[in-house]
C-alpha cells in the first residue's frame, strides 16, 4: 500500500440564468448559476474527482451518471462525501486539498472561508487543510468572456493518523 497518493481534478460548467450559484457547497447571493444535472458545483466536482483520481477510480460521471434521474439537482456535497468514503475504504485519510476557481465573476474572496468551512464539514477535515484560491481569466477565452466557471483541485491522500 502506498504511503501517499496525489490526485488532480478539473471541472467546468457554463452559466445558466435560471439557477442558483453553488460553489464549494455554498449558495452565493450573486448570480447567475451554473448549468448542470446536479447543483453544478464545479469546485466540489473538481475536488471529488481529485480524490477519486488519487485512488485510481473512475471519475464522478461514472458513479453519478448525468442521465440518471436520481442525480437531478443533487447536492454535490453527497458526491464529495462519496469520494471521501472511497478514500476511507481504501485506508487513506485526506491530508490536504488545494483548490482553485477560475472565474471572471462574481468576486469570490468574501465567500472563500465559508466554502472552506462547508467542504471541511463534508470531509470532516479542519478548514486549515483546505486552500481555495480564486483567479480571473484576464478576459481570455470562454472563461474570460464570463461564459462559465472552472475549477482545479489537487489532493494528498495518506495512510492516516
Ligand atoms: Mg461538473
């Protein structure tokens, strides 16, 4: 059994006018929301895929298919809890999680700590082990035209305390 495993996650969702904006498990007052079968929380999806990737398991789409009606509008914290459960089953604890949101808008800084707390609650992890950075795309490409939001995630799993 490896003492450590690292994982990488990425996700992107386009904006959709008629939905709430959920990022890192927090519903932000700023709109628009994101299109998607679940709550479209791309930050939580990236984090979940990083954990599954570290375990060499299939991505979240294989576990929560987009054509499965039971996944409609689902809370993505359930997806993240599922991924964390897979890590625990395999004998790993989450060391730390480093996340990045790529978004032209809204301004995310006021919401970062709430997202860290929310994700920490789902993962049963202190917030000081969850880093969230936010950057704009400097007007470049689809993200720069504010057509959606993307997120990157990196996780370290270890054999645990
Ligand atoms: Mg997604």
